[in-house]
């Protein structure tokens, strides 16, 4: 939040300076943009969102209001906005969420002053674009933005955009100018921009003819993108280099056609861990491909396992298209390609299988399945009495703890209230509870049942049998019923 | 009543008069004179492989001569990884010393002074009995705090049975401190005191100062001398301490009696069983309460009793069959567990100077700690920053299982391959590695310009 407001302040400051001393190029170019026309067209589909969000640090929560610029993208009132500010999670991979922002209510105000309420549809995990749907528009039809498709971007071509100003300024938006600075290919085609440093993410960008060509987005520093075995890309952390650029019309169209749904993760997975086929490794393996994916582990029972894929296989084509992954930084391209195909899709992989002397060529057909739940999406249960939260064990728990998948059962402690009963009793975030008193627990439902029974019986103490750092132990939590 | 009280008062008066008389001071002088001449200022150059290259570091520690042939006891973390050792004796003469043996689990080591140029008799300190020390008893700590040699500090025994629940590791990676409690003292203990003696007023060594709480005032810890005596004996007679391993972990029964229904019954609570361990083979389970071991009642109601129980099992000869009588729920069972040799905690180190990383052999204990499926390969200990291995993507914790598609089973096999490839000035090497559950490939491109040495 703080970062955002600083950015907003900077944006205003930069805009003010530009107005006083525009550079020669900016002055020359500014004349070619028909701002008056832009101003009238953006009125149709630009809205201001006031989002009440709940911010949770562990088990402490707090409410705050965030003001954002949104764009109507369908006649029914689907709104595109910067999803990262209103719906984000940073969680330690072991324990689940420890910092979470969730929207409570969304108020939409059109530039014409009409007010609606909306609900969050979801946030795309790759672009961080958020979608909200107006819920009380009745039969009203909106005039949505129409993005140009297959725009040919050129380095040096100018773009303009609208930005949101502080609430006391009327009108609440102003324009900004930027430029395509580079067309980069990795990890995917992404025209970089300069000049929009102060602009809000997801702002609509227009070319010289004021055609909407996309929205402002970021490309995460590829080196900071961490990946997990499910082929999922997790977000970039603090301090990463953010490369600003255009999220193109084609990608937005795809997202609008099937908006990401909150709580439901329809990502597909193959069930492998992987490595890039670098030129050096290809040479050693006598493989004449200009890139590929080396399978470094196959999860038992996964689509890859069922298809007969083996550790050491080199995937060089998907459905006849080359996999041009020749450095670790490009691995996410492959992962994303898999993740974005619908579960149930049959995919044909062209595979090299190196042996001591020769290299076999195979075609492997795998049927993708829905990716396993992540820690953040796993069902959870909060015990008010014991002041902790547990969630189901997920695939990545096994991988992160170097355990065979399914080798351990229980529920994972995802949050603990500081100085609460569980904390004082000696339980820790990340502990895997295997037994509560004498009841074995393998899911949050079982944990909830066991804890509910205990609350009814009010024993003096409860012994938890847990797994921590590859060892098991007993933890005695003293209860304090009169306090509740 | 008054008749009895009076003589007692008189007696107290007599004591206080005698203290004022200077006898406590005299006791301190006497203790000082008995041990200070045998105090040794130790300056080892230790080898450190953690950063991906062999780094030599000059450090300072303390030690005490316990035998007229010139044997000195100190900490393993002082002399265990020493390449060269210079010692300064009580008469300020300098002699060199060599490492005789060490025991990471107790953090103790023995070095032997080179007395070929030393004249005159060697002062020797006497070991006392740490079982008979008392809280509040006056003690002196001797050593080289912050390298300031021949320093004596004084205080009392603050606690004689301090237990540390946290896992502690030596700089060389071994887990330490499982088999003993600690004598806590407020005699100032600082870095450099390590390995020096804690002395009672009879002038006998009652502990070896080894740890201190950082940023605290006068909270230092010594290994009780009775443990030291056992370790010294084992090293001098057999070269090392041999321990049995069964792979069970224990927890104090305190606060768990109600849960396990053991009110009024003593025992040792089994909290965890290592995968593939003798305890697992012997069907011992977490939650079992061991009531008897070989017919003898055992108990660990309090945490302070745990190290003694670990030690009780460790001191059995490897291969011993233990008969445990355990309570499991309402049943009483007899289980036999055959112990096996604990073995080295950490493998031998090796520097691949030409490839910019360090490795060590994989011991059974390392296999367990790092959750490795087997002990094949070598363990990457450190990767030099911006070196060839770092550029190739090798990481500390990886296990190298193949070089140029040839399987590597152990450290000697790895070293042989390494020497061959360095000698042949091979420019590109393919390493097969295990990282977690994954089998990855790493290409090394040792810099052609850099001189590589083979003197490791």
C-alpha cells in the first residue's frame, strides 16, 4: 500500500514537472495525440474502483480502502484492473499464507459519476490482471474498450495512457506519454516501455492513432521467478527489477474470454521437475536440438508418469512446435504453456531419450490433469480456541521437505497467533499435526472434528503428535477454558 | 535451645574469621598454582571448506596439559580441523603440537606437544570429579579470552546440569552436545577460552570451558570433566570414541504422564524413529514408553535426564542387542533392538580447486540428516562464488553421482576422476547430480587460464 501511494505521489510530481518543462521530443510528439478525443472516448469505459480490502498478517487482520483505475471490457460490465494490489498472497511455501490481501467490497464509479457495486472474479497469476464484475447494472449495457489485435509494435513508437490522480483533483485522471523501448522475447514476447514509471498497472495504452493496444503490465525479473514442481510460477519478491511493458490485446482477449476465477485454479500440470537443455548439455548428450526440457523427476501417478515419461528424457517439441528453452531463465515459458492448457488436453511430446551410446526418439502423448492444490488454495480451518490455523497437506509440502509424495499424512499449521495457546504450548508454523489427543488426523475436516470434540470436553491439556524437521514429537498444549 | 544456638554462632564466626583471615584467597592462589602452569595457549590454523574453497584460518583457543608426555585436552572446534598448531606453555615457551584425536559429539580433542626442545619437567593438571561439584561452589576459569593468554577469571558454579534443547552444530557441521549436560558458571568465558579448564579451589579441573551465551553477562558453559575423562581414555587407547546407534529420539515424560497414562510410572518417552534405523527394525515406535533396558529400570521424566539415556545406549558396544520393556498404550511389550556403529558424523573433505567447489564423503548420518535415499556419490559442501561450478549452476547440498556419465560411488572414486580430468586439462565436464528428488545435469567449464594445483 505504502509503495503504491508513494508511486502515486511520484506520478503527480513527474507529471507536474513535465507540464512545466516538456522535453523537445515530448513537445513535438504531444501535438500528434488528440487528447480531447481520447478524453471523450475513455469516458465510456474508464471507471474508478474503491476496493475495501482485508489485509491479514498471519492471524491479525486489518481493513483498508484502495483506489484504482479500472477499464470496462465487456458490455455486461466486466472490469479489468491491477489485481496485485487487491488480491495478493505471500506465503512461506511450507506453511501457507502469512500475508494476504483479500477484497471485501468493490465500489465502481464511472467518469460520468454513475455508481455500481462489483465483485471480484479473479486475478490472473501470470499478468496480475484482476477482473471484477458489476453486480447491480440490471439491463444496462456498457461500451467496452476495444483492443487492437495483432498490433505490430515498433521500438520508438509512442504510446499514451490515462492515469488516476488523487481524489481531490477533478477530473480524477490525466494523460501520460511513453514509448516502446524494446521488443523482448524472453520469457515471452513483451514490448517494453519507458515513460510510464508512475502509471498504474493495467492502465490502457494507446498508440499514435489512439487505438487501445493493451494495458501496462510488468515482466518479472526472470532470474527471480521461482518455480515449483507442479509447473507453477510463483511471484517475484521485493526488490526485483520490474520491467514495464504492454500486456497485448491478444492476451487480454484470452483472459476476458475465460476470466481467472478466484479460489479455483484451473492450471494443468504434467508432474515433472525440469531443467533447460543448454547448448553445453545438448553437446554432451549428442542432441541436435536448439533447446528443450530435461525431465529431472517424474511424480508418481502424474500425467507424465502415466504417459511413460522418464527421468533424463529431453522434450524438444510440444504438439510439433519446438521447445526453445536453452537457458534456465526460459523454463517458465514451458511451464506456462503446460499450465495454461485446459486439464484433459492431450499433448504430444517429441522426446529424446539418451542412452550410453545412442539417442532414442520417441513420441509421448500425455493427458494433462488439473494441477494439485497449492498451500494458499488448500482447504483450511481456524481454531479460535487454540489460536491457530491448519490446512491440508499439499503436493509442494512433500517436495519442499524432500519427502516422497504421500509418505506423510496430517494437517499443516499455516498460522499461529502470537502468544496464543498453540504458540505458548510450543507448536510452530509448518508443523504437520498427525494426531490430536488420541485421534489421528489426515484432513482439516478431521482436525476440525477432533478440535470441536476437545472444545466440548474442555480437558486441562491436549497433546499433539507432530512432525517437524524430519522428526516426530509430542507437544502438550495447556488449555485455558475460563478465558473463553 | 539457646545452648545449642550459641556454639553454632561461634562456629559461623570462626568460619567468617578464617575467611577474613585470607584462607579463601589462599585457596584461590593454591588452585591457580596447581593449574595455571599447565594451561596452554593454542594457536591452530584450521581448514574451512564451507565457502567452496579450502580457506585456512588462524584462530586462538585454550587447553590444559593432563599428562606428563605432553597430551593436552581442548575443544574439537579449536583443534579438530587444525592443519598446524602452535602452543604457548605456562613458561611462555612456544612448541608445536599435533592433533591426536577428537570427538565431535562431545566437542573434545586431544593434541600432543612436541617436547623435543622443551627443557625441565612439564606441569600437569589433575582432573577432579564433576559429579561432586555444587551449585554456588567457587571456580576459576583459565584460558586465552580474546587471545589474551594466561587469563584467570573467577566465579561460582551457577548450575551443574544445564540442558540445551536446541540442536547445536560445530563449525565443521557435526551435531554436538547430545550426550552431556553442562556446568554453567559466571566466571567470565569469552571466545578464546574454548578448551581451557574450569578449576575448583582444590586446584582440580572439573570441566572444559566450551561455550558462552553471546551478549549475556557471565553465562559460560563447561563440559563436565567426568565426560572428558571418558573421552580422553577412549582416544588415548583406541584413537576415537566408538558409539552405538539405534536411531530413536526421546522426549521428557514430564507433562505427558496423563496422556500416556503413566502416572506414577517412570520411563523414557520415544518421540521419533529414524527411517531405516535399528529402532525401526526392532519395531520401536514413537509414543512407546521404555520402562526397562536390559532388565534395568530407566527413566527420563525431566529433560536433564535425556543426555544420560542417549549416552547409556551410545556406550554399548556396536552390535549389542538391547532388550527394551516398553509400555504401548495398555500393553507391555518386549522389543529387541540390535545397535550398530554410529560412525563418523561428517565425511572427509576435499577441495576441487580446479573446479571451484568443495565436497565431502557421505556418511550414514549425513544420509539421514539430508534425507538422501542412499550414500552413493559425494556431497557438495560449498561452491565458490562466481567460480566455474557456480556458473554451471552447482549448489551446496547437491550430491554428485556421475562425472562425464561415469558413476561416482564414493569420495576416493570422485577424487581419482577429478585428478585425471584436471591433469588432462579437460575443458568441459558433465556432472550428474541429485538435488532433492531431482536428477539434474551441470556443465563445468573450468577456466583455461587459471593455474590449477594438485597439491590437495
